[in-house]
C-alpha cells in the first residue's frame, strides 16, 4: 500500500502541519481525527488496515489530516472567541491547502469528507458549509453542536455564543439555511451517519437528521447497538459505508 508523509508551514495557521496519504488512486477521502487526535491516528486505530483492499485496488485514497483542537475548541486557556476563530483558521487550512494538495496528487473529482467522534463533526461541518467540494459525507459517532453540554461532556464555549459559533454548528445553521444554490449542492450529497443507540450524542444526530429531511436532503442515519464509539466499531463501519 502506498503511504506518503507530508509536512509544510501553513500560512493559514502560522505553524507546521503534517498529514499522511494512503493509497494511489480512487475517490479522495479527507479524514479528520477524533478529539485532539493526530494525523496518524486513523492508522493507529486500525482503520487504514480495515480499508486495505480498497486502498490497494485504487478505489480510495485517504488524506489523513492533523487537528488543532488543543489550540481551538478544546483550549480552555484562551477566550471562547479565540477558540472559534482558531477553528475557522483551521477550516481555511483545509480548504486552501489540503484540498488543493489532494487535487494535485489525484485528479479524481469525487471527494469524501469523513471522520469519527469529533472528526465526524469536522467532516459534517465542512461539507455542509462547503458542499461544492464534496460528493459524500461519512460520519461516525458525531456531535453536531459544540456549545451545549451533553451528559458528562461540557459545552466547549463556556456559555459564550456568537455568529461564528452559529455558522460552525450544523444543528443551528442548517434549519435556517435558505440559499437555493447551497441547498441544491447539499441535495446531491450522499450523506451517511452512524450512531450507537447508547451514545449520549444520539439526540444531536436525530436533530441533524430532522433538519436534513426538512430541507429535502436525502441521507442515512444508521443505529448501532450499544455505544458503538470505539475503534473496533469504526473498523466495521468503514468497510460497510465508506
């Protein structure tokens, strides 16, 4: 299996960023790590190995990016405004640096946005905000609003809320989305979400699914037994849905 390591200084983030590419051809897959995860996490969790056949046969090519969650939404040492601003800079890094690299490496136009846990949030958020760049979204065990506390998980902005947080919260901005051009892009997306029936974020998934249906956006929301929030679960899911 082809494996490439890349590192460069990101002008959008003003720091070095790393990523791994797996495979040589096929649909391009933008892979976000879990909460505070690193670019090598997808490989470490056995998910690359779970997709070995698809990668070796040239059906998929993975672009596994790093996160800046420790500097953004999970950085309690800076003000909430600075957390969401850093998150927006990260989105610009993905759009203006990672996606062009993926197109340079692979001319295949079909792009999939994918992630597990918080990576599912990243995958859904960027695809719903910029659907013109994606053909499919595959999100496992996601949380689609970061500002509200759920069970043992705190809200990530300490009761602060502004327009930027709103527009990075799929469960908030999607119900009010009225731009026909954006909605038409969204309606051509293939969207697959999974969630465990015991996952504390199941209501977040129900809310997003309801908003999608209300906008006439087809999608699948698939229920798994238990919490289904571990690498062993995601290894099975990627073979079924990616």
